[in-house]
């Protein structure tokens, strides 16, 4: 049996073969398309959005939706330092919720572009349906999105 598909949450490690249209990126894009199509099929069959699977795993569901929308995830070096600018999805403050930040390495300009990029995340979740995604300004003016299932 193959490996289990994991959506990019923004905490993955950058490895060889990332960037530049490599075969690994083509394979990853196909895996994301297939996983997202599966999620949409679960929604159709269950008649709910988000489906029970999404409600039970909001971090994975939100990350898959953002990745399928073509929004880039952040990433880490093997040493744990931020290596790429993009979204990071983590557990929200309450069960069944998710938290999205826009992060990048020092000097990347991530804080400056966070507002616009996080609005794109909200738009992707709105287009997918089933999620209530709200943009907030937190400590020191840092922007973030809180996501919870509708209804």
C-alpha cells in the first residue's frame, strides 16, 4: 500500500526537487487534484459541506482546500527554520476550528503581504463552501484567519 496523502499545512520540510516544475511537483499537483476531487465527492454523497470528515479534521481539510486553490504553503528547513513564504494551518483555539497565518523566512516580506494573501485564503474557503473564515488582527498587528464549519 502507498503512503497516505497529507495536505501541506505549511510546516513541512523543504526537500530536494522543490521548485522549478520538477517531476515531484507534477506528481504532487496530481495528488492534490485527486484528494480534493475525493473531498468534493464525499460532500456530494453526504449532502453536507463541510462533510463529517472535514469537521473531524479541520486542519487537514482547510490545508487541502488552500493547496487545491493554488495558494502556496510555507515550509521549514530540516533545522526547523522557516524556508518558504506561504500559509500555515494549525489547530484553532477551539475544537473543530483551524488557524491560518501567512509566514516566511526573515526578510521575505511575509508580514507586509499577509493581509492580501490571507484574504485570498478566505476567498478560497468561501468558494469551497461550508466554512466561516474570518480575518483578524492580533498582537503587534499580525493578521490571521480563524476558520470554523458553518452551521
